C-alpha cells in the first residue's frame, strides 16, 4: 500500500502531471511522469476508467498497479510525480505482462527525467 505522502491526490496534480510530464505508452498502460520541485517524495496516481471493465476488474488492476508503484519507489524515492492510466487490455493482462509494461514505461520516463535534471 502506498502511504499518503506517496499518492497524487488532487485533480490539479493529476492534470499537471499528465499535461506537462513525459509520456511512455505500452500495450496495457500509459505512464506520465513530471519532476517535483525540491526533495519531495515521489508520488503515484492511477486512472482506471470504466472502459477497463466492471468494478471488480478495475479494482484488481488498481491493486496490481499500486503494488508495482510501491516497488518502484525503492528505485526512485524522490522528485517524481507519476500518473498511470490503465488501458482496456490491462483487464486481461497477467501480472507479469502488466509488471513488464509498468517497469519498461517507468524506466523510460525516469531515465528521461534524470537526463534532463
């Protein structure tokens, strides 16, 4: 579970991250990342629409993504706001497929952010 300080919570934070962040799309998800000024801890937010499936399916996808985000915090503990948008194929993806897409997308955007700072 992500602690409160590691969650994107406001609509303006979601909007800012999606509009101004680097984007990396994969088959099951799109990941946006924007730098956070200062040494604030990294934050994660999730967008899982009804297009992904019913409530049970959406919650399963969100739980999986939250677990992946908590492990990603150890690799990049500060300075990044991340929003993960699950795409409809995520509903049928296995854990390993979703984790592979998440890891490749996260590595892609975090390396771009490190190169620009």
